[in-house]
C-alpha cells in the first residue's frame, strides 16, 4: 500500500513502475556551478527514459553536495553520495555504480565536458544485446578532442593512449575516456577485480574482464570546461611523465638511470640533514658523524631504488639484506672513486666546482653500472 502511494508521488522517476532503467554516475569534486546545468542537460537528453543521476562527491569545499541536495529536494531522480575523508575519481565511480539498482550504469564527468546527448545512443546499443560496453570516444570519426585544456594535455593524452593500447585485449581508440555505459550486473561482476586507484576506471574495467568485452565506440565531442577547473593535470603528468621521458630519450639513456640519479640527489639531502642533526646534537666527532650520515643516506637510497628504480625486480626477504650490504659496498667504492678523482683534478688546478662535479658524476655512473649488474642483476 505504502509502496504504491509513494510511487504515485514520484512520477518523476520516469518508468511506469518508478524504477530507473539507467543510473548516471557523476563523480564530482568542486563542481557546484555545473550541477544545475548538468541535471538540466540530462533531463533533456534522456526524455522518455527512466533515469536517475547519482553524484559521488568527495565532500567538495565549494558545496557541491549541498547543491545536489537542494535539487534532490524537488526531484527524486537526483541522488548524492557524500564521501568524507576520501578522494579519487575511480573509487568514486565504483561506489556510485555499486549503489545503483538499475539495469544500466553510465559514467560521465560533472563539468559538462562530455556530450550527454550520446547517452540514449549508448543505451539503445546496449539494449540491443550485441555489446557489453559503450564508450564515447574522441578518436573515432565524428569525435574530437578540442576541449583538452592545452597542447601539453594533447601530447599526454596521445602518449597515454598508445601506452594503454599495448596492454589492451580489445580495440579501444580512447581508453582514457571518462564517459561510458554498461549493464550494471556486468559492472558488479567486474567490480571485485577493480583496482580503484587514479583516473583510469575504464581501462581498469576492460582489463579486469576475464573475457574480452564487446565494445561499441560512439563518437563524442569533448567540450571545453566553462566553470571550475580540471583536477587531473598534476596527476596525469606524474603518471605519464615517465613515459614521455622514455619517448624523448628513447634508447639514449635508460629511464632507470634518471631514476637512480634522482634518488642519489635525494640521498645527498638526507645525508646533509643527518649530518647536521648529529653535528648539532652529539659529540661524536666529524669523522664518525660523516660516516653515520653516509650509512643512513645509503640505506635510504637503497630502499628508494628498490621501491622505485627497480620496482619490477624488487628484492625481498633475505635478498633484501644481502642487497643492502652489497649496495653499500658498491657505493663505498663509488665514493672512494669520487673523492680520489676529484682530488687529483683539484690538485691539477681544476676549479673546485668542476673537480667536485666530475668526481660526483663518475661516482653516480659507477654506482649505477655496478649496482645494476650486481645488486639488482638487470640484463
Ligand atoms: N568524487 C571525485 N573525486 N570526483 C573527482 C575527483 C575526485 O578526487 N577528481 C575529479 N573528479 C571529477 C570532476 O569533478 C569531474 O566531474 C570528473 O571527475 C572529471 O575530472 P576533471 O578534473 O574534469 O578531468 P579532466 O577533464 O581533466 O579529464 C577528463 O578527460 C580525461 C581524458 O583526457 C576525464 O573525462 C577523465 O575521466 C578522462 O580520463
Ligand atoms: Mn573535465
């Protein structure tokens, strides 16, 4: 009885029985000004379809949640999950989709950059049963990428796509797309294998499927952002920076060397920090203090190299300790070579900067070459 009564109060839910056929998941962070226009656009695009929208807002300081709630007060198709103390696009999408009971779930950005008029096209294709996943692609005929905020973003995006395609079991011209739709039961099935980190939820889905998904790509424009700002730049850059470096220096200098040298530079800072503290707070004498600082910096460098530079062949258990000792011995020789060469150069009237710099460089190259062959054994 109560159920029927409630359904009569909520004709806005669209379907004859008031149940949504499609849940549109909108991850949001600081999208307040875009909420009302977004919902109006969904309303127009999805006329005649029983839909609901689920915002998943990471407690945006600009009050995105409150704005969604305000609209939800007069429209039962509008829902909001407010997450506190968490951030992340992929995990927001997963939570939103798992909160749905509709037959289909779509994911779309909340900043009006995606072309929502493609939603009915995607839905119809999926209802036909010939596809498992519909993806809006900027790289099929009719799609475009104009809304990417800068040339740099274009380069990053293209680079990322190429990298992703190397791993993909299915053809996807736009694996970074944040706009797609699939049957909810399929999402539930794949959900347990999702990693949920970062921005690449679509890639994650496709890679999580034990069988290749049947994918339909629909062309989509990527509009420019009008209000608010992108949250992706810094992260995307970190994620794809390594790839770009590799492309630019491809073959010339191994990426590992950069990583190793960078870790070494951090090690120098650690060394000075430890030395400074010991010098100010103990009476060990400079020699001992310097030796202790060196040992700490070496251990720090070893850990960082093991975690980052050589993450693909990370040493564990007893091999970790063996590796640490070997690393310290290798770097000890490196330091002796460094100091020796710098001193000889300095005595031959080379300026202290050049003598010191060359000594350090030879030390790094030695440490790198020898630890790569002895400690981490790369071919
Ligand atoms: N809940 C939540 N938490 N939402 C977030 C977060 C977060 O930490 N970060 C971003 N969002 C939301 C934004 O509010 C927006 O609705 C959507 O996720 C996309 O974020 P943008 O910051 O606008 O991303 P973009 O426009 O730079 O990137 C778009 O293009 C990429 C490919 O170039 C997105 O569609 C990406 O999904 C896509 O990979
Ligand atoms: Mn955006």
